[in-house]
C-alpha cells in the first residue's frame, strides 16, 4: 500500500457547451507547438514558415482553394455515404470499392454509349448506372449480414479488392492507345458524358451536389422514420425486433443507400473532374471517410468541418514537401501529430485524471 | 456479541458520478461475527458504497479503516489482500471452465498450478460451511444457485473474512434461499463479517443481526434487527411512513382472452424450453407465473409476443366479439396489424424494452413512430407522452431529453411500463416488472398493474418474489423445466406449496 502518486480516471459530469471546444482548441495549439518542435529538430526549418506554407498550400491561389473544395466535396460525399451504415453499427469499410464501382459504371457508359446518345440522356444513364453499381456493391455484404450474420467488416474490405481488380481488368480492355496500360481522357474531343461545368468553375457542380447531399443526409438521419429505424437497429437489434422493426430489411435498405452515395462519388470523380478511370481514383477516401465520420460522431453537419480539417492538412502537407524539398513522409508526420492531439483531446473532454497521495488531500487535473 | 470488533470503518465516504452525489459523507461500521443488512431504495448508494470497499470504485473523499488501520483500496486485488470479497449481482464466472478453475482464476503465487490441491482446498471449504459444489463441474452445467455458491467459495478460497453479497436471493427459489442463509449463519458463527444488500424485508428480519439504512446517498441510521420492524425500516428508507399491503381487487368480468395450447419451444441449440404448455389468460385478471429462473418464462412471454420461434402449438387471441386470431407465426408488427393490442414489458429493460442511449421522447416513439403516412417522424406526440408519463408516474429525470441510461432502475421501469400502458392494451405481459426496484417504485408498479386489470386488461405477471405473487395474482401458473407444474388460485395458495411446484412437476415431496 505504499505506492505513491496513484491516479484514477474519473468521468466528467455535465460540462458547459464551450468546454469541449476549449479542450479541442488547446489540443490544436499543443499539436502546433509539438509539430513546431519536431520540425525544428528534424529539419532545422523555421516552423512559422512551415505553417505559412501549409496555409498557402491549402488556400494560396484561387486554383488551390478550388482544389481544396473539390477534395473536400468528394471526401465528404464518401463520408456521408458510410455514415448511415456506421450509425446502424454496420462497419462499412468498403467505401473505396463502392466508389470504384460507381466510377467504373460511369466510365463504361461514357465509353460504350459516348457517341450513340444525346448528351442529356447519356448523363441520365450514367447517373443511374453509377448509383446502381455502388448500391449493388454495398448491398451484397448487407444481404449476407442480414441472412447469415457474416462479418461485414471483412466482407466489405474484401469487396474493395474485387472492385480494384475489376477496374484494372477494364482499364486493359479499354486502354487507349493499345499497350498504354491506361485509358486516358475519355471522349476528349466530343466531351460526351462530361458533367456540365457551371459558373465557369470545373469543381462547382461537385461542391453543390455534395452540399445538397449533406443537408439531405442530415434531415434523413435526424427526422425521417428510416433514420430512426436504423438508429434503433444500431443501438440494439433486440429492441428493434421487439417493436416490430424488420432488422434485415433495414440493414439491406441502409446499405443500398450507403453504396448508392458512394456510387455518386464515383460519378462525380469520373464524369465531373477526372474524365478517366484508374484503380486509384478513390484515393483511399473510403478509409479516410471512416475517420471523418467518427470524428464528427456521425453528424453530417459536423462532418463538413472534419472533412475540411483532413483535406486542409493533406493539401498543406503536400505543399511543404515540395517547397522545402522534404520527403512527403515528413508531411505525414505532422498530420499524424495533429490528428493524435485532436483525437486524444476527446478523452479529456469526457474524463479527468485525479491524483491521490496516500493519506493526503487530492488534486484534480 | 458483547465485545463487538469493528473490522471495517468507513468514514465520510463521498462518491460522485458527474453531478450525481451517490454517497454523501457516509459512516458505516462492519463488525466481526455479525450479519449486517444494508438497506435503501434504488439509487440510495448501497452498491456504490460496497463497490468502494471491494475495489471497483475509488472514493472521491473519505477514509476506510480495516482493523483500525487506514487503507487505500484501488483494485479488487487490493480488496482481496485485505480479505474483503464481494459477490456481485451478476456473476463473474467463465462458463467453459470448471468450478475449481474459476476459483483459482487470477491467483498467481509464482508456483506451478496444482489443480488437485485446489480441489482439495475447495472441498475443505465446502465441508466446513455446508456448500454443495463439485469442483470438476463446468459452470455452464450449473444452476443459478450453484453458480452463486461457486462465487462464494471463490471469495472464501482467497481467504476473505469480510463478505459482501449484493442481492444474493434475487435469483433463488425459497428453498435455495434457506440453504444460502444457513451457510451465511455458519460463516457468521465462524467469526466472519458479512454484509448483505437486499430489498426483501422478511429476509432482513430472518437473517441479519443489524440493519443499516441509506437514503439518497446518506447514512440514515443503524439498529439491531430484533429491535426494529419491517415498517420502521421501510419508513427510514423512504423517508416517510408507507403502507406495505398489496391490493388484490376482485377480477373484473373475466373472460378468456388468450388461449395457449400445446406450446412447445426449443432454443437455438435445440434445448427444450417449453414442453406442451397449455393455459388460458383471462381478461380483467392477473395471471402470475412462478418458476425458478430459466424454467421457460422468458420463452413463454416472447412466444406470445411474436419474438420467439416455436416448434408446435398455438396461441389464440380472442376478440371481444368472439372472433379468433392465431398469433404464432406472426412478428410483433403483424400482430399489431391484426388489431391485437398486446403490450410487453420485457425482462431486459435497457437491452430490449428501451434504447439506453436514446432520450425519453425517442423511447416513447418506439411503439408509435410508424403512425401516419409521412416519411418523417412525428416527435410532438411522443414528447407529450413522455411528459405525461414523467408527471403521472413521478419519474425523476432532468428532462424528457435525457438518455434513459442516465436514469435509475426504478425510473427506467416507469418509462417502459408507462409507454406500454399508454397504447391501451388488451393484453399486458410483464416479466420481472419490479426486479431491482425499491419498495416505493415497486408499489407504484403494482398499482399500475392493478389499474390495468380493473380496466379489463388481461395481465400476465412473471415474478420472482413469491410473497408478491401470492398477494397480487388471481391465479398462479407454476412452470418447472418448461412444463406446467400446476395452476393454483392466488387466494389461499401456500408459499411452500408453490415452492415445491417450482422444483418438481406436480409438487410431490420427496
């Protein structure tokens, strides 16, 4: 019984609303200080300059700001897609594959129907095809989960690899020129199947579509009967069956939705901006989306901020690696430090440490 | 008990959970060779106080002295080192291991494990106090009371001489309870200090030497049991005088409402849970269902409610106009669609009846959210309902926007029962409606159930407290191993008779 300076973890009670933001703010400041120290020690660069460069990388020019918006829109779109599944405690980490399938379907329409249909009809078919492809990719694991209670985490993960291979296969089928190993820009001359550019800005359409999706998802989760049902299923399947909610139906319906929105992300990428398809168009967003969604505690409106944060860090990090001639891994280190502090701060929002000294008064930190 | 030795002294113990003051400067002494009954309503802080003694929680303030020496108890291991052992309400045993293996689990003295030596020691303990445990028996083969015995032996094996039992009789039959009490008396006579937390006052009077009462986290007082009475203890717990009689109004125009015929149910593992069960539930009447835990009550209620797949048999609902509806093969939604107003208060309140993380309003919505054609949910009506239930049943909650997991057991149950009654049912199934509830909340629930009966509802009351069943139910159906062991009239039924029916079909003495 002679151990000194023991501490205990104690759950905090109700704190004022600003408390959480205060803690998060402190966490970010600390993260920047630690990053600065690491930067100076490892590279000898002036940390303030590094931070300025990060900011410049994200917002520095008009083009960079638009790119930020575009990246944020696609990431947010995938995050919106996985959120209803997560809320239902269905761990859909197959966003990557569902996006790829949506993109593949879009590219297929553009290549095969490019010159045979009026553009408006083609785009309509592309929309339907991409949504359907994403939804099918999402619903397959859901059906297995609903009927035979298979593990959806492994299943959706494996579906990613299948999707990647399918895309790789079709890239070779459609490669231009033969032997190039890539498709190149589809319909470069006719621009058939390219989503319309509005307001003269290439990325504006994507941003608007995702903005609408965000509001719609917020309303769907919070105010619709479907949203209520999937929350109940996520909290307790037993309660759901007890009140007569058909659990299987809800799982399948929610994953159809989740996959469909991933399909839309694929459509926006292939039809809206890239106009080609590769195995890497999803760019790991299917996984980053998991973090966006969790950090925001599955709230679509908060996800606007979390997706911004991640894209901002990523864009800024890319910039410092070019400007200072640093390895890209260094940028990843900084991103890692900042995320560590932000995620770690959640602990201090919910808990506090209290220290004990044997027989003496206690201190709370 | 002339020269009483205080083994444990708790001084000014304070524990907060967020804004809730669970223990407020509590003083408590536990004496050697004495059985102390710790009394209090739900949420009065009994279990919290004992958890601090057994190392589960750490007090925010205050001191604990063992044998007049101040100690810090940071973990269950610290508690064991101080010879304190607690038997929790929910057993903490590994199902696939044997009794002996469970008993030594977590003990390491650096030497090689000699299971034979452990078994010998276990047998010695059993012989000394009159336990009946086979050290080689696997836990999953054991009855609830055997598991509890293993827990007690486990604590004794670790050398505990301060024992804490948290509601040990909640899961036992009257016969098993008697056996447990005999063992506890043996241990007391052996000089151990024993604390028992219970809600059943007749057990307190029967077993304990001293009672201590907590109310709202504060220590109210203690006294020798023989100088007190059930009435006095209750008044101390509640804080004002209460009457302790359960009413049993005459049945109101009883007519068959649900006919269960030859119902047979197997669990997913193929174990026979209900075996050819037949009986009738009447309107305006309370049908009590008695039986030891695991005898098929749960499956019976869930089969009627459309939640349990059945093997054979039928459950017929009889409408007022005489038309009949088969309920087997329908899920809860299909049953409701047929116009059968069936309400069910399940045993697992937070895992089945309610969603712990949702607030009161959203929980009220569980039954009604489908109403209307709209794609969107209507939150105004359930909010109104939540407010009404809070007001009428005196639910203690900060607001209707509080997640139900933050509420105490009694208040959770009021929310659940309130919601189930609100849909104007014709059949009300209740499973352990007052389990874990304090006296005041229990009586509120009995009242609510009686009111339903008087308004013509067919009530099924599955209970574990035979004294209550005998006072409340019009008829009592006794289940034993999934079979109907007997149906007795609640008026004039004898506790012993029902107790025997619970353990042997037909209730024949050995």
